[in-house]
């Protein structure tokens, strides 16, 4: 029988590395969770006896497939598709689809693993999964994107369903891609199974506030975290990275609550607008136009564009990294600390490296990990599934109230778990522990499967 030792979690990690199943980003995500839950394991030998850790790091199922499609020039292209169905102890697999050239199995597994705990933290009945492809939608025509999505769904459709696995959007997968995916799924399955994908348009089964949910939720979490120290959002300058779905709606909510976001970025560089981001212009360029972020500075005299340097060198009291994993390293953390940052909330998944997170904690900067701060997106996806099942549509106001209350609950659960296990104010530990305990208890109750 296995027993807890100080190196127990490390041994499980080593065994997984030896089996070749822990690639770099995935390893990073697993290490963080295992480090956080050591005090829980010390008090709960039943998790060890039931092999919870060994089972958690092995996806229930992972699917990789060929995605052939024909470009506008008539040339045959082939991409690789993925769906990692990580853990369904709490409900159907749930997690987004990412279309980006950097997508590989390690990134899919790290995102799917994080999703298990994020989904558990929402308190809803959702398992964890992630999927996507190394397809790059940038610069592709609508026809090419449609043909790619149809080919991708031709295979994915065999593995999803409203009680099985429910994908949604992520980087490179917005309302256009979800539309094409839903259309092809409906055609192949020959049924109107509205709850098989989330992120749909509000006119055809989508939920109000799903588009806004991740960005809004991140700001609500930040507001709760600031409140613990008697701080407020009003009047504070915010440094935001990215200019996609999460960044845009984080900026919108920051502005509604009286903060002043002054930066945005994309993979070509970043913009600083000391007058405050012009949200209407940002939406016009990025949501409607799919333009590069330099176009913002060309249209706005108060803004400057830089293709070199780091957005984190711009001083501000709040930071919301909302682009991609490992976009904020230890030098960036030092720059933010020098610039007077008080609180950092991860809009993206794992945007801060472990060294950066350590630097924030050492400097007394409040830090909200993505699996807690950005859980609003999946939480509203679960509300979309509930509305689809009941054939209802709730108002924007009602959905936003629910989001607000879910984010406050996630904050309390993370805050209290950190206190309970002797790491007050450490939301990384709190979120990992609260999410882990819920999943581990379900796995324990359901036997060795
Ligand atoms: P979008 O595709 O809408 O936007 C992504 C943004 O990040 C773009 O500005 C993009 O720039 C930039 N970006 C992406 N990859 C890189 C890179 N390698 N280097 C520099 N910039 C990059 O995605 P989302 O806003 O939906 O997702 C952003 C993050 O939030 C991701 O980590 C995602 O996993 C996470 N997230 C998203 C949720 C959602 O509901 N959408 C839910 C929870 C988390 P460019 O266009 O130049 O590539």
C-alpha cells in the first residue's frame, strides 16, 4: 500500500516523466498542483491509497487525428487535430478548442489538466478536457476556415455530445469558428443537440454573457481579491496583454468599474494608450476586422505601438495577462513590481511562469491564478448548457448576476482553502486545493475506473 512521504508527489511526477507522459508545459502545470496539495495528502491517506494522483495525471482518453482540407488555391493542406478528455468524475468532459500553430500534445494536456480543477472550482457538474489543432486561422479566408472546421468536426463529432464532451472556444476559436463547427456537427449527427458545443450565437442557442464571461469574471475576481486588502478598482491603472476575447471584455469591465486599462498587445507587439484604451476602436479592429494591433495606434493619436520591448515595463497598479501561456517571466514580474503593481489576475491560462509567480508572492503582490480568475468563461458555458437542456434563454442581467456570484464563490473557496491549509492569501494553493478535493472525493466515491 502507498503511504504519504514528503517526496510522494515528486515520485509520481518522476514516474510519469519516465513513462514519457509529462511534456514540458504539462509538467509545469502538474508540478504546481502537486506542490500545492502536499498538505492535503498528508492529512488524507485515502487519496494516496486510491491512487488519485497517478490516475489524475493520465487522461481518460486522448484522440489525435488528421485534418485534411483544401485551401483557396486548390492545394491540399493537412493539420493535426487533438481532443484530450482528461477527467469526467464530476460531469461530461468540458473545455475549449484552440487553433494556433503552437498547439501540440503538451499544450493540450496542460490545458486539459488545468481545466479539471478550474471546472471543479465553479461548483458545477463538469469534467475537464481540451482540444484543438495546429491550424492557424490568421490570414485565412472565411471559406478556408469553414472547410477546415468541417473537416475537424468530421472526426471530432464521433467523440462529443451533450452528455459526453462539450467543446467551446479558446485562442483562434471565436463565434465564427463555433458557428461552422456547430453547423457540421448538426449535419453529421442529424439532430439539433444544442448543448453539444457552447459559445454559440445568442440567436441560435447561445447564452447571454458567454462572450463577455471570461474577461468580466477575471475582473470580478480581481475586485474580490482587492477587497480583502481594503483596495478598490476605481482610479487604478491596468496593464492588459492580448487583444482577443478575454482582453477585450476584461477591459470593458475594468472601465465599467472605474479602472483605467492603458495597454493591449498581440503577437506583433503592444500598444500603450495613456488616455485609456478606446474600446469601441479596439472592438472594431479586432472583433470585426481581425487587424494587427499596430492599426490601433495608427488611428489613435494618444497611442504608441512598439514591436519590441515588453508590455510589462509599463507602470500600473493592476496587471491582467490575457494572451497565452508563459508570456510573463521573472524579469517581467520584476518590471511590474518596480512599476508599483498591487495585484495580478491571470486572464489567460498559465501566462505567468513559476518564477514570476514566486516573485509576486515574495513582493507581497496579490496573485490570482488562471484556473480561479478565468473560470467565468466555463461557468457561463455551463449556464448555456442548462439553458439548452431546458430550452430557455435567460436575460443578460440575470446571467451576469449569476456570473458575479459564481466568481465571488470561487474567490471565497480559494481564499478559505488557503487559510485552512496554512497558506493565507496564497490563491495558487487555495485554488488547487479546493479544486483537487472536489475531484478527488468524486473519484474516491466512484472506485477505480
Ligand atoms: P483570442 O484568440 O481571442 O485572443 C488571443 C490573443 O492573445 C490575441 O491577441 C493573440 O494575438 C494573443 N496571442 C495568442 N498567442 C500568442 C503568442 N504566442 N504570443 C503573443 N500573443 C499571443 O483568445 P482568447 O482571448 O479566447 O484566449 C486568451 C487566453 O485566455 C488563452 O490563454 C486562453 O486559453 C485563455 N482563456 C480563454 C477563455 C475564453 O473563454 N475564451 C476561457 C479561459 C481562458 P495574435 O492574434 O497576434 O495571435
